[in-house]
C-alpha cells in the first residue's frame, strides 16, 4: 500500500511539473523587429521564464522529498528536502533578487 501511494504522488508530481513548465514557457511572439533593445529585453524575459520554471520544478520536488521523509522518518532526506526547497525558492525568484541587488 505504501508503494502505491508513493507511485501516485510521483505521478501527480510529474503531471504538475509538466503543467507548470507549459504554463511558464508560453511566450508571446516578439513584435520588435525594428528595436534591437526590445529584442534583447524579450530574450532576457524568455531566459528568466525558463529559470523560473526550473526553480518551480525544484521547489515542487523539494516539497515531495520533505513529505516522503516525514512519512519514512528519514532525517537526511528531510534535510535534503529542505535544502532543495530553499534552492528552488532562490532560483524561482532570481530575477527579483537581481533587480533588488542592482537597483
């Protein structure tokens, strides 16, 4: 029964990750052929949306790891889950952090 639960959780996590990846990576077409600065800005926004998608996936994986570690009472997996959650949060908000640093 425990194996079935873990299998379901992993399947739900995989579907959720795919949904987040598709939702974040939808990019509007760039109508800025005349302005080179707008093209660079659009490329920057696209790259930061990819980074945000990776951060959200890591954040979800960290939550999954933490939940499974609480169920199995594994302290090392719990620490890894918390570190993954922290890393996912930092990666998800990279653009905002860089904006805050640079002003």
